[in-house]
């Protein structure tokens, strides 16, 4: 069936998951971005932004959603045009893959209108270009889970090779987004260019142990391995109250807590659903006390579907 008009939802994602810088990411159920797109008789591309945030670029070339759509159209050259609207729901600089969700939603929407849509996995190469546009680095640890769903491991970037891994449904993901902004490009600039061998060894062990814990739902693995010795030590300074909030989550029963992506959002995990609200509440109260900011809270199991499309 050829679609004439579609609506696509692309979910937020938690990347890094502690030690897995640029190689691990998971999709959550909310928040997310929405793109609507429709065919037009005349070739060409029209982009519209619906957002109350004046910082988000409204031009097709500067907005990641428009940029990704144009890249696809320039390569595929369909015999029709596309009118695309980004309904921007996610905040900028949240650490929840905001640019990734916009990029993915755009790629999936354009693809859904094609007479012969590409396999979903092939859209990754377009979506990472949205990340390059946003942050200067074509990282895939947000766009892969947002597109494909579940837990994704980026095995290689050249060539791009993403593995979808099983993930335990026991794990509850608690995300607390404080009312502050951390720009991905600035957060990436803080990262060290080299690592001492012992730090690298410790990080490799934690990534491997965390992956095993995510697959099995093993509490001990999660508790031991949500530990980042590379990005978190330098990025924590961008998030007022970070250490106090992290400690408050652990006191409330979280198995682990770290920075979601570049921040300022923090994520915590538990396998006890009864503790999720208490952990979130402790984190919110500590952010309010230490940084004087309000927070949004998202509690979710893994989103296994990724980006979803429907005709409208």
C-alpha cells in the first residue's frame, strides 16, 4: 500500500548508560518527537517547524529533521515532492536524544512515503547525519535505539555496525530532566583525547558487565557496572547538584545512576517497580534543594518498538 500522508513518533533514548560512551543506548517510551509528512504532486521539499522554542532552527537546511529529509530526497530522487512538519516535543540539550529523535522521525516519515521503502536499518546512515549536524559527531547511540527500539550496541562506526541486543523487561528506567541545558557539542569538547590503560581496562570491564546485566536483568551486574570513569568525571561539573542527586537515588534504592547522554538528565535503574516513584522523588527533591530547579520525570520500561508510523 502506498502511503500519501503519515505521522511518525520517534522516542527519546538514554545513551552511554554509564560506561558505554557512544556505544550503548536504549529507547524509552517517552518523551519523543513527532513528524507528519505528505506527498505533493510537484517535486520539491517544504519544511515547517511547530515549536514554541525560538532556539530551534526553522530552516530546512539548519534543522536536523529538514537536513535528514533533504539528504534522503537528494539521494533517492522520488517522482513527487514532500511537505514535512516537525512537531518538536522534546527540549533541547536534555540528554535524551532530542536531535536524534527529530532525525529519526524525519527519516522514517520520508521513507514511509516512498513507493519502495528502504529497510529500517538502512535509515541509520541518514539519521546519524542529523547528529553530525547537531553536534559535529555522527554518533549513533541515540538514533539507533530511537529508530530500532530496545537496547543497541554500536560495534563499529566505520563501517557503521549496530547490534540489537535482548534486554530484560525487569528493568525500570527512571529519568529526571532538570530545567537546565547542556549542549552536546560543549559536553563532547570536555572529553579526554587519551586514556590511561588502567582506566580503559576498567571501562571495558564495566561495559561488558553492564551489557550482561541488561540482558539478564541481574541486579548485581547493574549495581557494579553503572560506573563511568571517562565521561562522567568531566561532565558532572556541567550539572549543578549532580553528585548529591546521584547519591540520593542510591539511598532511595536505585541500583545505579549516571548521566543520560551529555546531560543534564540523569537516569537511574531499579528492578523493583515499588521503588521507582521513591527514587524519582528523591532525585527531584535533591535537584530542587541543591540547584534550585524544577524537573520533569519519566518512568518507563524499555521501548522495544522504536520509531512507529501510521497513515493519517
